[in-house]
C-alpha cells in the first residue's frame, strides 16, 4: 500500500510517500471498506522506466486511458532545484505543455 501527500497542482510538485507491506490485503481492504467506505476503484497497469534518478511511469488506467508521470527521486545527491530541472528537460524533450498536466488523482477523475 502506498500513502502519499502532495498538493493538487497542475505543475511539478513535491510528494511525500510511505510504502507499507501488507501481509493480508483482503482483510485490510475489508477493514478499510467497513471503516471508510469506497469512493472509487482505480484499476491500472503501470510500467516503470528510469532516467538517472527520475522514474517514468507509463500508466494504462481502466476507463480513463494512458498517462505518463515523472517522479524525480531526491535525496542527499539531488536537490529540489535539480529535480525540477530534470523534469523540465523531460517535459521539453517529449513536447509536453502545462495544458497536458493534471491536478487531481485517478480516483478523482473516475468520480467526475
């Protein structure tokens, strides 16, 4: 399971996340469903590629289509500024523009 927090902006943004190993996903899903309910179900297929410290996610999301996401992994060797510069280069190389960016999550898109 992945918990993450990031601002809803249609531009490159910082994201904090936590990966959690789940030994019994069916029981956890049931517990969360009972406690919180289900607002949306996101079914996706993801391929991940790397360019230096940037993860490139190619997502096929059921009922929504194809998406690309860049994730610059920062740490002691990479600053926020370097990460933004790397993402800008990739965006420019692929001919993307700010109008191509999404601000919401796949779940929010499915619900709308």
